[in-house]
C-alpha cells in the first residue's frame, strides 16, 4: 500500500469513523475475469477467470483454425489435443503435410474398412441391427447404439481424463469426434466438455486450477512470480500447487525439506520453545511471533534468533538484522570443512524454524482477528471500515513470515556474490520491518496506534514485494557443494 493508497483509504473510512456498521457485502457468484491485488501476495501478475471464459477461449481457437485449415471443428479439436494445444507445432505440421497431421491426430484411418452391409452384426454384442441402430465411424467400424453408449458411459464413469477417446475396435487408431460423443445426452456432453477444458488448462503453462476445495477459479499467470492468493482465500504456489514459498524455487524447497527430515536431531534441538536469557540465564519460553524478547527477571532485551543484544539490531548500528548472515564461515571457499558446513546449515535452519513458528503464531492471530476488531470498534466507537487495518496488518504479517521462512532456504543455497549481498540486504529490511509490524499487531486494543500500523503496512509491503520480485530464479546462482 503506497502513500496515495493510504490517503484514499483514510478518506473512504473518515465518514464512518463515528458510526457502527454491520452490513454484509454481496458477491456476484459469476463475476467476469478481473485482477485483484493482495497486501502480501502480488496478484497483479495473475488474472482469475471462470470455466465459461475458458470454454469461450477454446471455441474461439477452434473457429480460428477451422477457417484457416478449412476442416471441420471436430478435426481441429483432435489435432489440438494430439499436439497439446501448441499453436506453433500445429501450424508447422499442417502446412508441412495436412494428410499426415490428420492421420497422426486420429482423424483419418490408415486403411478404411469396407462399408458394412445391413443387417449388420455388432462386434461387441454379436447381435444384428439395421442401419438406423448402428453408429458408423469414418474408419468403417460400426457398433450398435446400445453397446457404443455403454462403452462411453463406462469410460466416463471410470473417470476418463483423456479427451482423445479411441474407436472401440481393437488396434484402430481413429479417435471419436467430439460432436458424436456429445450427441447422445446432456450429461455426456457436459462431462466431456469438462475433460476438454481440464486438458486445455493442464497443457498451458500460464493456466492453473486453484487447488482450494471446490474452488471454481482458473488462474492465468503473466510474469515469473509464483505466489498466488486466490479469490476463494487459498494461497499457493502457481508452479507446484503447494503452499506459497517465494523467494525460493520449488526444487530448492524440495531439497531443503528432504535435508531437514534427514537431520531430525538438529531439528528437534532447534525447535525447542525454551532458551536461556543470555544475561541472567533464566529460561524463557517464546509464545508470541515477535523475535524481540524481554527477560521478565532482569528486563534484558535480546533477539530470540541470535541471542544478541536487541540494541545491535537497529539502524543506529549500521544496518538491520546482521544476524541473518552466518558468522565465522568463509563463503568464498569452494569447499567448506565438515564443521563449517554443519555450522552453516544450522545457522539457516535456526532462522527458518524461528520464522516458521512465528508464521504459525501469525496464523492464530488471523483466526482471532474478528474478535479484536469488535473490541476495537467498541473501545473507539467506530465503524467496520475503520478496523480493516487490523486484518490487513495480520494478513501481511502471515505473508511476510512465510516469505522470510523460505528466504532462509534460498540464503542457504545462494552462491556468494553481488546477488546474495543484495538479497541479504533486502532480507534485513523486510525482517526489521516485519518485527516492528509484529509488535504492533500484538498490542492490546487501547494501545493500538492505527496510523502507525497503516504506515508499517505500506513500508513492509514494499519491502516484501522488493525481495520477492528481485529474486527471480533464472538470475540466481546456487551452490553445488552443500
């Protein structure tokens, strides 16, 4: 949220500051495609479209090639399905040899069978039928309507996912035209359309179903960012479908998770909730998300992650969060010693786990945000829009904790150099701003400063986007000696 957005936000809620508001927003169940922007996940790189729009897109594509190639729509669909909807491949193959591409796509047979005579014996049930009761394919094979319908029904009932359904005759290469499949009854037509749409989405790298339960949205990506926040509330990685994990790639995240699962002893020690105060040695249990700790016994303020004095974590010391860099490890060496590799790994694992726990706590805050909003409205006698900043701050905090958690995976694998130096600077900025935002979200209602929180929403959001957009996979060089 930039300054202009904050001003607009302020003007929008100014009139309602002294009012109570309990109105519910009505949502159009079938909205047109549009773009939304989330405070933490940058959805301006994604468009949310419904199935009807995908069907229209497919119909337009069929119509385009039907006119270009001067062939029936059924043949166009079979060609596109055969070549995974790749326009360049289809056009090149068509203009190279139309006859060959029609054969390869199952539109024309290699050796057409002799036209049948009637009455005709169905090769499935071995009963004889007149012409009106026979389904005759362009390969020359015919089947009684009962057996052919039963064949289609069985395929669809079993969960057929391949829209290229072959002729029931053994070894025949012909694929059934879509118009024939959809001509039997409406359920068949509807189910087959869904199979075609699903295949189209699955073959397009810039399209993906939302993995949320019963979510109808299809997401189109424009760019390289992967973190998506769907309109249904589901947040996920566009490429692997798992939880959002930028700035680290899917492959490096998979390697990291395999590594920490194999190193359970280190993980068990690091995930302990209790540490000693570095000054008085009293045991301290961390039960909130912020890493700024204050010992109840001696009032010493320190960082939960590195146990260093909190005073060394501010801008006055020359930079935020220098504890995000590993100490006493020569990163320029091509091969680290066994001890150095363990210390290097433990450094990043410790910080990964710390932000993981803070992320879990932020998720709990998110679940309780409605209660805090109600308390805020009662205490300050204000309307519903005024308290939206409370939910916005926690939503952003969840995204920041998740990004910071995964940033330590990237930091572990990132090779030394200018790119890593830039990344660590962005990581420091986000970490410092996130800790301050976390402190603000944990304040009691009477102590909550709305304007300060809004300021940090804007600042922290900029740091988050800067780090995520700056760490594009194709520009990164990773270590191979770990």
